[in-house]
């Protein structure tokens, strides 16, 4: 009876939180952007754009040093670096969550290959929990050293101080997926969140406006924000499955990465995007069931979803199966069947799109009624250009 209750009630609740953390983007662009409507290599994109001098970069991808990535050989930093090059990336970055080890491993491996080392751009994705606004955001920092990493870790509770350090030390940094952020226990959202996003957006030189793990209107809201503030924009995969450069990347000119980044900041870049369809998300969900049932990095997976949802029931459920995974294994086929047949994925996507639409309307209203809040002053930090 207990097992039946867990499967029929708790699991439905858990699935809605655990497996539906990512969503998808649509192809959309203007004269500054190019949108790939198929899975297309940078070589094909350059040919289509008739500009062979464009460099390609996926600035947001993860190896197994991120706690939400499986510990498979193909997901190690060096493998991801070479996979990115093979797919046509001119520069490769691995931005593991609050981690620097991946950069040291790749640099050590390539120390005798300077021609390859030039194509590696060190990076880290920091989680900032700003004590002033009570809002959590993700920020990518590029070309940082271990010393920079340690300094920045101490500034994670104050976005202004964090950004100030990056600007003073000429580091390159961007605001990731503005419309995705870690919310409170009820996963509620209010104008307070949109106000914080608007304030943070003014501090960054670049905003990630196309993320392959985000819903259509989440991305469009980020794009609307970036255009409103006159910020540079990037597209990326946010790959957690060794898929760097497969589903989203940025094209720009640049003889070296600093020139490339300067063009991104100035808006002289093309964004190559691709939708991630609901059936692909279902694939992620099915894979996650195996992670829980067969103890594939279960503690890291559990930590990630607990962090994202703040849901006590979910934490209890994950802890329960972490201790007794053998209870989940016999019913794994049934759980997977329920995932395949469930409409929760579509419902989740629509919910995220509603949030994105609300954000766009909020930004538009603010721009019309309080233009002084939108204006970016010359003293605003831009950094790394």
C-alpha cells in the first residue's frame, strides 16, 4: 500500500519537479541574428552566411565536474573540449557550476599543444545569491584564473561587488538565462523577481538570450531585456550531456577570443539556435529515473533538484530512494511508462512560457512608465570588452 501511494501520488509530484527543469527555445531573429532551423554545423552556418571568417563558440557547457552531469568518460572535460572542436567550434569553454578544476585539467592536458590551448577559454558558472535583493542568478565568467575564482567565491552574496571585481580585472562575464532562477519553496514568482532581473541586467555587458534548456518565452524575455538595455547577446547549449556546440552557439569575427568577445559585446554577432522538443525532454526524464534507481551520481542529482525546487516533499522522496533504491528498480518500467504518457512536460513548458510573457509585459511597461529605470548610465560596469 505504501509503495502504491508513493508511485501514484508522490511520484507524480516528484516528476513534475525533478524531470521538468529544462525547456526549449524557438527560432527567432532580426537583422543581427541568424537562426538555424536544423541541426547545423558552424561550417554550414558560415557558408550560409557567406562569411568564412566567423568564429564559433558555445560559451555554456558542462562536464562531470558539475554535480548534475553523469560520471561517464565522454563527459570528462578533455573529451568535451575535443568534441567541441570536432563539431566546428573555434573556441571551447566548459563552465561547470562553482568549479574550476575542469579548466586546470584541460590546460594541463594541452600544455604542450599551444595551437590547441589557444582554442580553450577557461570559464566557470557561478551561483550568486544576492543578499540585497534576495534573488539567485547564474553568471558565467571567462578567462579567469584560479586566484580570480577564489576571490569571486567570496563575493557570491553581492552581485555588485562580484561584477565590480570582474570589471576591474578585465574579466569577461555574462548574465545567464535571466528568466530562469532559483525560487522559493512554492516556486512562486512576482514583480519583485522581474525588478531584480532588470536591475541585474544593467550591470552586465552580455546577456545569454538563447539557452537550449529554456522555454521559448523565457528566452524571448531575455532577448527583449537585452535589446531594451542595449546589451550584447549570446546563444549556447547549456549542454549537460556532452553536447557542447550541438544545439546552440554564437558566431562572430575575431582573430583571438578577446576580439571575438569585443564583437559580442558590441552586438556584432550571430546567434545560432535550435529548439529542444518535448520528446527530447522526456528522454532526459527517463535518463534521470535511471540515475535515481541505479545510483548513478544520485546525491549530486538530488542536490541539484532540491536546490532548484526548494521542495521538502521532493527532498524526502529523493532521500528515501537514495537509501532504498531497490524499491524503485522493480517499478522503473512503470514510472517510465507514466513519463511517456504524461502531459506534465507540455504543462511545464506552457507554465514557463507564461512567466516569460509576464516578464516581457513587465519590462515593456517599465520602459514606458519609468524610462529612467531602463536608462543605462555611462558609469555602469561593462567589463572585459
